[in-house]
């Protein structure tokens, strides 16, 4: 059976062989239709149209292009070509209804698009919309406006009212002046900084002020922005001569504002929080008697009733140290935790008092005694000599009843120890520690030395001792300061010297110290082929301590540390461990080294871990091209000629055109004679004329100003560096005066050692004055020059030779002594006033009935009239 079908002009045989047949072509042609398709309508497969290989729509019979608009198989043709353009309000491209952007307009299926795309872009009639929609959203180029637009700020297309990026806006405009938003105060649109008054309330920064503030020159206490009213709530007697007021904002109450029936208020001290005021009375009040208390406040007078009732709960001796060789020293006591005068205990409260010691320390008409009713110490007794100690208690008796205190130990010390500013710990492995962390693996730990407030090492005088608050964590030898770590934890180490003490918390860990971090001085170095450069690397442990690597190696924590390169042709020399954790890593590229960037790693060879690195850039040339004068110390190009450091150091370094380091110029170089160094203004700073054998060039400051240091080669300038010289003269900020005890005995003399805390420097040097705080940091000592015995001078020993040298050392002030001139003062100063160790500042010894106030003044060096510090000593000789 033969099956014939028109399938593109091929015959399909029953045996499935495909052959070309002229008969098939004739039969196929005979079934073609000849219907005509109307213009613009779709031409079906049964029409007379077809598409040529060139894409032209033609009549199947004539092969001529179809005229007009014809739609064929979903494509629109015009004159036989796929149409691009608009037809019946629809845009076509290559015959298809277009979706996309054409000529800056966006179409979807041939229609100009109005709406939002999947990318959230809003179009109107095919154009990205700019303007305001009916819903009030502002668009620009199809996107809702975000941020500033036409002078206003928007968020998601809406004008901002509220916070936007931490700035306050109203209808898109930044708020001006002060405004409150959600409880926070804003000033010019941002959170307020400082104090501001808004709607009659004070704000501190952005919040309502609570605390003590000074506003418009007036200090006051505020709560929630409002001044706390001054109000007295109660009055109670601590003892017969001490009364406590409680209330609010009591700072506005003075001693003259308080009256207490039958006595007078001589002093009033208000607590820092202003809630209590402690009054000192001229005469004591009686037990179980009502007293009227009147207090004047800014809002009126408040009347209260005060009744003193005494119930003795505890008595204690409060004196723990006495000064050696000092007369008129008395033991003191407290009742119920409050310091109480002996006269109050005996006269007001009616108790008989007896101090009882284990040694003969009390002054009597005859020899020293173990008991005393006054507590006066015999400074000549053997038991009260320097570094001695004794145990004492106080016994009170009244109406057949006895109350005893606990026994306390009183130490006899020297008054020469200044205030302690810090204590320094050391270990055998590391030397001085910068952090307060020690390890149970550390050896030979001790409290090595004590620093004053000015940072100077001071000699501890008097009976000194050391203590640990937590011996389970670490113990400390009470006399030597040797520390033994026990286990991980924290403890507080306290050193006591004379009348002063200082505490420092330390942390004990169980882990051994290991090299953890290596920090290079230069993170990146550029070196020319054939040159060498040494980069110092500081190695620290996990606690931040700079390691003494040679000693760490000795105990096996880190056998060695070396620098190695990761890749490349840079020769990096191996580095042995050196003291103080400084590794001098020398990088030396070969003369034929390949230019590029390399990494130098510092490794802990025991763990094979990298603990630091730096980058080496090898340049592509090694020909000298330029020079730089570079500061090599920590001065940063500034010299302060008012302190001991009057110089700075430069290096003259040679570089290639591409920045590769070649060398630091030195006096031993073959071309050394070609180079000279000079100062553009020697009146400001002088300079070495050439580098020394190590490459250093020292610049010395002369007077305040700036100048250029010039490097010349063959007389031609090749590099400069600017040096600034300042003259920041140190001034006295405060003095820790030694003695403020009243002079109460006949025949008393005063010397400079009674006024200042002194460290004796020997006969070859002026005495060092401790406790003087200066306006600048310096390691130079403050000394006293006694050449003018009536007007000694305090000076800064800048040249550190122990003697004042005009033009080299800095005078801080001149010391003088006068009397206050107050009404009723009877003391006068004799002549001459002698400040030396064997002289007398008073000019004459004190006499019976001398009374007044001695005023010690330090006047500045510039005018000798401005008092920079002063102190007073009361004189009341019976």
C-alpha cells in the first residue's frame, strides 16, 4: 500500500524510505489554497504567504513582498518586513509587540507602561515618573525620593517629620533652635550637647538634668531638670559638739544660717550629695535636753527640735602611727565610731579615761609611764624611737561601769616619706612589669620600688610593711616585699610607709608566659636591591609585657625567635633573641633581587606559629636618586628647651627613584665628605655638621621658633626637615606640704624640713623637694636652693647636676614666711629668718602666749608677686 502525503514535498513510503519525487511536488501543489488575507490580519498556514530565508514576507506564488501591514504567525510585517514602530497605538519592534525600553520609554506588550515594575520603578505613560502621586508620594526618576531633594529631606517618598539619620526634621526641614522629641532635647536638629534651658527645665545634653550643675554661673542641684529646693528634714546629735542635719540641697545653708539654742555653730560641712550637713558646735550640748534649732533657707526659716541622747556602744583608739622625735603628740579615740575630744568624754559625758600601753610611752612629771589620763606621748622614751612600736588600749569608767577598747598597735615612723603614687613589681624573667598580672610560673617576684606622685623613685623611710588582701592567691613578705603567687585569682597588695600607704590590685594566672605578639616599628619597608634595612620588632606576651627574650629562652618558654620570609628573593637574616623583647630584623635583598612585595614573618619556633609580620617592597632600581632627613626618636620634630630633653636626633637616608631605601649616611662612608648639614637659623636650633659613625645627626634647641635643618651634597641642598623649638616653662600646680600641725610649745624653731617633704641628696647637691606637681611631665628633680637663707628658691634641676645653674635650670618660685596679721595675733617674726637646717624660719624661738597664723608662700619667678602655692601653720603657745 502506498501512502502519499504532502509534507513539504516529500513522499513517505510504506517501507519508511524517504525519497524525493516530482509526483509528490505536483500533488502537493494541487492542494494549496489561494485565499486572500485582509490587511493587518493574521495570515494562516493556508494563505498564499511565506517567509523567505532573508526574513521577507512574500506571496507564495509570485515570491513578491506583501504590501501593507500583514500579521503572519504572530509577527507584524509592513511591506514584507518585520515592522518596528507604532501601529494602532501598539509599538512593535522587529514585528513583535515590544516589552522593554525604547527611545527612553518603557513598553509592556507594545503599550506605554503605567505602574510599578518588579524592581519597584514607577512609570507613567512609559516614562520614569518624577513628581507627586495622588497618594502624596514624591518620586524622582521612578523611585520614591530618599534623602535630600530640592532642599527638603524625604524618607520613602514622604517628607520626614521626626528622626532621619539621627537628625530631627519637621515636614522635611531640619528643626532649628531647641525642640523636644520623644523625651530627648535636640538643638539645631541634633541631640543637645551641654547644658540648655528649655521650657523652664534644665537639660544636661539631651536628658533632664539630675545632679549638681553650674548654669549661667550659678551652681545648683537639679532633679529632672528642676532645682531641688533646700529643705531640712531632721537634726540629730552625733556627740555633744557635733550635729547632723539631713534634707535636700543643703549646700545653700551656711553656718551663719543655723542657730542652736545655748551654743554657736563654728563650722558646717555639706556632703557631696548635699543630703547631710555636719555642724561643729562651739560649746557642747547636754544630754536629754531639748534644743531649738533654726535654719534659714532660701524659702524661709525652718525650726526643729534637737535632743541629744548618748549611749556608749564602742570605744576605740584611733591613733596607729606616731612621728619619731616629735613633741606634743596625743593618742586619739572615738566613741561609737565618731572621733571625740578627750574633753567631751570627761567633762560632758562624765567618763574617766585611762590609756594603757604595754611599754613606757606616756609623758608624766617623772619618768615615762605605761598609763596616762591624757594620752600624751613621751618622744624621748626608748619605746617611742624610730621604727619602734607598742600596743595600747583605752579604758572608760563611769558609775561603776567599765568599757574597754580593743588593743591596737601604734608604729613610730618618720614623717619624711612623701605621698606614694604607684608601686612597681618585678620578676626575674621580665624585670619591671607594666601590667598588674603575674603568673604562678614567674620566679623571684617582688615589690621592687615605690614611686612618688611625680613618678620619681622614692626611698621608703620609717617602719614600712607590705600586705596581701588575699593570701590564698598570693602572699607578700611583710618586710622584703617578695611575692609568692599561689593560685589564679585577684589580690590587693598594700605598702605602708610612715603615715602613707598605697594599694594596687594584681591578677594571678596559672598559665606560662608565651610570645604572643610581634609588633614591627615599620609595617612596610622599601629596600633597594643590594641594600639592607633593619626593622626593630617588639615582642610581647599574652598580658602585654615586653619579653626579655634571652631569659625567656633560658627557662624554655620560647627557645628562639627568628624572622623568615614566605616567598621571593629577599635575603632575611636570622635573628637571635635579645633583651627587652626587641628583635632587630635585617632585610637584605640581593643585588639581582626581583622587584616585588614580600612578607617577613616573625615566628615562635617552638610552636611554629606566626606572631607578627611586616611587608618588604623590593624596588626595581638601586641607583641613588633622593635623600630624606628623618626623625628617629620620639620627639616628633619638637624640642622643649625648658626641660632636660633639649635635643632630637635625625638620620640622613638615601633612597632610589622608586622609594627604595639604600642607606643611612655615616661618617665612615667613602663619600662622607660630600655631605654637610646646617641649620637655616642657628639662633633657634644648632645641628651637627655631618652624621656620626652610627648615622645620627643631633639637633640642639636654642630658643623658641621653627627652623629648617638642611642636608647638602656637594654644596647643593638635597633634603630638609623642619624642627620646632618650644619653651614650655614648667609651673607649680600643687605642693604636698609636710607639716600643718599647730605650734603649741615654747622655744619651737622651724626649718625648711618642717615645711617640705625632703630627700637628702648629700652635701654635694641641693635637697630634693618631694610632692611638687608641675604643669609638664619631666624626670628632672625639684630642688631647694638655700644660698639666700632668708628667701630660698625652688628650681627644676634640668641639667641634673644637683646645683642651680643660671641659664640651664628653671626657677619655679621663691619661698617666704609671714604672719597673717589677723586681729588678736601676737606672734612676730624675728630677724634674720633662716631657712637652713640649723636656722629658724621664725627668726626667733616661740615664746609664751604667742598666737597667730604663720603663712608660707611660694611666689612665681616672673613677677615674684603672684602666689602659686601657700600653706598655713597655726601658732597657739600657752
